[in-house]
């Protein structure tokens, strides 16, 4: 096998293993959110704006994995896409400002009851990471100043994904702080 062939095989194996680790992280968050009566808006899709077209190679791989949660709906109902608040969890694979794959989680609120997806899309779903993510770690809740309508607030925490080596760390660092904020919003 040529050196190029060896390199390509190594790269594909590395990326597959890396994506498996990211999947475990996102699955841990997802299961915890669901077990705490939070529902995902939408389905299992976790990244957008990619392409399978041969002429768009820069869009072949995801650059982030995003999940958005609201209060669980009553049985036989869909979650409220126009809820007054939401929680989110996003893994950025290539955030340019910090040059390190990072997990970002937080809470958003809105005054007007409008669809929650569009403002999160505008402010956070960017291939190169959001404008507000300029450093990691962010261990205290930090407010995002420049937010689109109809959001009234957006705050987050963040860490490099290499710090999430087990479910206990995910629970202590991501899940429990998020659930505490959600408890306050529900009251």
C-alpha cells in the first residue's frame, strides 16, 4: 500500500473512532435530558447544511452536532416548538476561535412565543463555531450579548471535549448545571 493509502486509511479510522466518542457524549446528554422530562425538538438529526455532492467536499463532514430541548409534552403530543425557554447542547468540531473541539451547553428564553429553532440556528449553528465562543473553559454561566429576536436571553458554559472522559464528568459538568437552570425556569 502506498504512503497516501496508509494515510487515508489511518485518517478514516481516526475520524470514525472520534465520531464514535462524540456519539457517546451526545447520547449521554440526550438520555439524561430525556430521563428528566425534556424532549428534543425534532428527530435524531444533529447537523445541517452538509452535502453529499461530489463537487462540495468541504461540506461532506459535519462541523457541529446540535441538540435542542424543551419540556416534555403530554402523552400523544409533540414538544412545544414555541416554548418560553429551551436548553441546548452542541459539540463544535472545528471552532476556529479556540482551535479545539468543544462542547457548549446552555439555556435560552424568549418573550414572544415563536419557533425556537430559527434563533438558535442564527446564533449558534455555525461551522466555525459561534461568535460567542472565544475561549474554553467557560465554567460560570456567561450571557451572550448579541442575540436574535425573539430571544430575550441566552447563556452558556463550555469545555474542550477531551475533558469528557466518562459519564460522571458529563453529569457533573453538563447535566446537573443545566438541570438546575431548568428547575429555576420551570418555577
